């Protein structure tokens, strides 16, 4: 390394330290240096493509076809029972939503699940094969709900032929951002896309209702916070994920900040792709293999100002305000006691309007019971539909 490079590195290390403390975040220069295991984000930074060098994405949908001009909902939906698929898809479609629904399932999903998914219009399904290892490095049969670390099989290729996953074994919750990136390429830059957790989400109104896509050359991201009754520092999990990825001394300044949920993220094509590039880059840089590190990446990118330098507009909605209502941190009183679960079993925002999307619905005892009952109804209706189709044949 030459003398001028050493001087540049020394100056950039100092700038990186200041930016982590919230100082000099607007310094206007174009250099982006990756060093010491942590990225330095500067104005106008460009995140690398998640696709490894000399390779391409070769995975194709098992069912369904993307519609380039439609909005889309993406979710990682592997290894759930049929009633969870019914609840997610039917509650979403019952809002009047007519865009694409893109899901990842396992290659050995049972026949009830695959039969239902094939029956639904505008549902695009990817069957993802994984090679997983347990905590001792031994091959495992599955991800064990994300506890085991995995590589994607037949996802990347070269000249049309599959090549090995070049990334290390990692939680499937981390690898899903590569899936989301691949799917995002099928949509226009100005389409709206919603990344959302699968198991604990229930839709009450059309998620994109009233939203403007914005100019295709401007990036837009919408983030959704959790309750201010806790913060990053009070959450052992969130604090640990940040510390594991970035070291305590680099992130302690964020501990007083509100938790932003990585399980609910929305944006237009340009904003989402930039975000997904950034999320994959966080793994490549930190190699944080703890389940939940993606939540740490998500909060780090926002509070370190890294995304603000690369995306034109980022809006963070407080809990109970806006499209998504993240309910997980509301633990001291029930939703009914708070007045945000009405007599019809609908989750409300603080202004008493119906929340478009209720997330973490299993955390509240009353709401969990209501959603379970609705799942039973959906399953009964589906069985009746199947019986009717069988009679018609």
C-alpha cells in the first residue's frame, strides 16, 4: 500500500468512526472503502450486486409467472402447515389485492400445500433446495426453523449450469434477501413491493392502498417501527444481534433508538433493490451467522445512515401509525385493554382506524385465538372447494 493510500485509509477510518457516532454523516465525497470487517457508508455509495462474480441467477418458479407491471408481496414461506398458507393468502386476497404474491417453499412441501398453491391465481412459488449443517458442522436434513445454517442449491449458475453457493452456510432468514433480490428483478422500477414475514402476518386492508409509486428513477423505502415501550438497548435479542455483527463499541450509540422491524419492509423497485443489495452486503462483510442478524443489519443500515445515502426517500412509520402494525413489543397489557382490538376482531391503529397489516399476531392471546379460528374457517372452505371440484370432474 502506497503512502497516499495509507493516508487515505487513515482519514477514512476516522470518518467511519465519526459516522458511527452520528458525526460527519453528510460529508460529500465519492470514496467507499471496505475495511476492518465493517463497511464505511459515505454519500452516493453504491452497494455491490448480491450475485457472485461470474455467475447468474438460474432458479425459476415452480408454479406461476411474474407480471412485470404489478405490485408484489414477497414472503419466505418454507415448512408451514396448510392453514398458515390459507391465512396469509386468503386474508390478503380478501382485501381486494390483485397483485402478485411470491413465496419460497421447501422442495418437499406436502401435497395439500402444493395443491392449494397451484389453485390460487397470481401466486408465484419457488421451491428452494438447501444444504444445511448443524451447530457441529454435520450435514442436517433441514434448517431446523432457521437454527441450522444452510446454502442454496441450484440457485446460482454459469452458462446455464448450476454452480455451488459461494457464500458460507448461513441462516435461511439471512439468505432470503438473496431470494427477494432475484424476485425483484422481475418487476418494474416503479412497482411497489412488500417484504413481509409469513407465519404471523394477517391482512385487513389492501397493503398498497393509497400509496404513490413515485418516479421510477427515485428510490423509495417504507420502514415500520416496533413499540416505543422498549428500545434496542432494552431488547436482549436486538442488542445482541447488533453487537454480534458490528461489535458493541460501534453500535452502542443506537441502543436508545426504537427498534425497526426487518420483517415488514416496503418500497418501489429501485428502493427495494438498493435495500436488498445492502442487506446481502452486510452479511458478506460481517459474516454474522446468528439467527436474527438480519434484524441487526436492518437497524444498522438505517441508524448508521448508510441507506439514506443511497435511497432518495425513506419513511419510518411509528408503531400503530400507517400501513403495518407491529404488535410484538406490546406485552404489558392486552390489545383489548389498550383499545386496539375491536369487537369484530380487527386490529386498530392508535387513531382507531383499521390497520392494513397486523404483524406478530400470535403475541396477543385474544388475537391469536381469533386468527386461529379464522384459519379453521379458511381450511373448511378450502376443503369444500376441493370436494366441489372433485364432484365436477
